[in-house]
C-alpha cells in the first residue's frame, strides 16, 4: 500500500476530507444561524417596511373588495388568490397572487406593495439554502438527519455530560473552554435541539418521500400523493364565472366555528367555474398549523380536511411546522426559541473549532482550515447584514443570493490563503459590529413618524450588539496592531 499511495497523495486526501467536513459544518452552522433569525420573520418583515399602514382586523366585505380590486387589475392569469389575515406578529393583511403581493388597509384597499426582499432572502436561506426548491429541501433535510446523528452521538460519546452540565471552565485552556461551552450548551438545549433536528429532517425530506410515493402508487402524480393529508385541488373547469363569494364563506365560518381564528383565505382558480375556497383556521392551544375548511364558490360549507381531528398521522404531519419554527405561544415562545437557537448556533460553531484546536495541539495544525472556519463563523452574519444594506441601496431587485454566496466564498478563500485565523476573526467580528451599529442607527433615524416599540427594540438590539462586538474585537485588533509595531530587541 505504501508503494501505491504516496505520502503527498495521502496528505491531499486528508485535506480534501477535512474540507468536506468543513463544508458540511458550515452549512449546518448557516442553517442554525438563519433559523434563529427567522423565528421573528414576521417582525423582520414589518421592520423592513416600517412605514406601511397596519390593520388588526379585516372584515368579510373588505376581503371581497380586495379580491375584486386585485383580480380585476391582474397583469397575467393567476391560479391562486391568497389573503393572509392580520396577526399579532404581522398586523398587516396581505393579498397574494401568482404574480404579485400587496398589503391592505382595513377597508380592503391596497396600502402598498409587499417589498421585503431581505426577509425573503433570509427565509429561503433557511428553507432551501437558496437552491432550487426540491434540491434545497432535500439538502436541508439531509443536514437535519446529520444533526440528529451528531446530537445522539455527542451524548453517547460523553458519559459524564449530564453530571458536568454546570461545570464551565470558560477561562481555562482554549480547548477546554470551547469543549465546555459546546457540551454545556448542548446539554441545556438537548430536547430543543432534537426537536428542531427531527422536525427539520421531516420537513426537508417529506418532499423526497412524497416524490417516491407518487411514483410508486400514484403514477407520478404528486398532487394525488399529497391529497390524503392536505386535500385535492378539485376539478378544473376553465369556463368564466363570477368571482367566488368570499364574504359569505367568511361570515359562515365565523358563525359555524366561533372558537377558531381565521388565518388564511385561498381561492383556487379565481373567476372560473371550477373555483372553490379554502379557509385555514388556527386552533388555539394546538400545534397543528391549521385546519382546512372547504367552501364552494357560493360560500357554502362543504367539509374540513381532518387535520385537527382526523387520523393521528394527519395531525402529526400538520404539527411539525409550528414545533420547528416556534410559531405558537406568542412572544414568550419566540424569545425562548431565539435563546435556544442562538445556543444551538454556538454548539454548531464550536464543534469544528474544537476539532481544529485538537489538531493544533497534536502538532497537526491546519492554519488554512482555521482561517476558513473563522471566515464561515463571522462572514456569514456579516454578509446577512450587508445583504440588508444592499437591499436598501439597490432596491428590492438587488441580487442578494449571489451577493451572499459569492461574498462568502471569496472571504473564505482569502481567509484560507491568509492562514491566520485569529486575525480573520478579529477583523470580521469588528466589521460585523460596525455594520450592526450603522444599520441600527440609520433605521432608527429613518423611522420618523413610524415609531413602534418593535422597531425601536430591534434597532436598540442591533446598536447594543454591534457596540459590544466593536468594544471586544476592535480593541483586540488595536492591541494586536500595537504589539506588532513594537520593535524586537536585537540579540
């Protein structure tokens, strides 16, 4: 074997193996980071467009008026028409077609175009890693499976992990400090981490299992494979017809189901003879994302889909979304998800860092990998923040996806070439702090008369977080620079 595999080839193979591990670790870290941020995606959406008028209620007549107005001016044919009802997280009714989206006033008139490109960029980063939907969901689901494996393996590999749950050597040797933070946060977030990983794997890989199911039992018809759980689309009839009676359906819903909060109204094939309505109701104190209430075009109730009281499989399938994203229980649950998500992000980031420190201590340092990993850790949030700056300066059509991934690849390449992880960390963390302070200050000043507590809270968090990073890392950069300027005495 020694004659077949040269030492140079072995070294290159090991480097390639480590690089693949770095890539997987980087994607998992980015998923954890973006997932933590989108727990409050509705609040980010409001914050991104702070001057839009808000409405906490929308009457049946207002919804009907919005449908009449928007569909009459639709530039191209649309197969779907959606109304998102106002909620505590997003007190703005939204009307969406296959072509465009608008915010609505309380009377159903159009308030403004929906232009939250940065929030959508952030959501799609977590959902699909900006890949095509099918491949993105599969990749994210596979990373969820990997995360489950890492969590279970981490517990099995550390028999004292629960006994040492409150032992923290934060100021000891670097490896011990990193390991303690990694293990302690891993233990404290263990139930949360498992729930997030399992539901993420289920959500991501469900599209793959559905594709397989469709090919095996439904002749490749994906809609038919989804129908037993989420319902069928209905019979298509393209003959022109008066618009469906949304107002009548909403009034019947309020009378028939007084304890269920209406969250969405969907009209399939609007303005055609085959159109029908699907109202989604949010059930209090339930994890299901909602129940489907089906109405005909005249506003007559037909049936429910059984997500709330049907087979246990239906109820389980419809409960994964809320559990994964923390969209239940209001603000206290969101805050808990943010804290635990941040801890999980630290766990994901420190895992690779511990491995790199161990390599260095064994005399097998990988300075290029160390530099690349520090770039992943700090350039990812920096580029997310800079994507917002690009959105502000270039408008809603700014190429945020390309900006993020090309920027990340470029910074990682430069950091790897520098082979100086500490310097990379210091400069990128300082840059992140400066950008956060700038964003918070500019947004706060630009609010003008649109001051609301949620906007001010976000801006103050950005200002405080950015200032803390600057104080910590910019100061470290200055100390390091001064140390480098001190001349070395001649021997």
